[in-house]
C-alpha cells in the first residue's frame, strides 16, 4: 500500500541522514550477500548494489535542498 511505502521511505531517509546512516543502510541492503559463485548469485548481488545506488541518489522529500542532502550523505560515502 502507498502509506507503507511512504512510511518506509521516510524512515529510510531519516536513517541515511544520521551519522553512520549510509553504512547502516548499505549493510542492511547487502545483508545476506554471500558472494557465492554463479551467474544467478552475481546478478542478485548486482541488483542489490544498484538498489543502494538508487537509494543514495534519491533526495528525500523532507530535505530542504539537494545540496543539503548531498552535504550530509557524501562525506559518509
């Protein structure tokens, strides 16, 4: 449902903007990635990495500006 998606996005954004938030989000998304062999495992790992990139690149609605968001997130990267 839309309300759950908005709530999850809001909570994720709050976490990203905290100290150490980027590391926590990256670990959360990549958790369970075992680096196993095979094309299927590699594709799954790639999709998770792509998801992390999309999360970090998207400026949350509660941020005042894109510059403020990147000023908080980029040093963590």
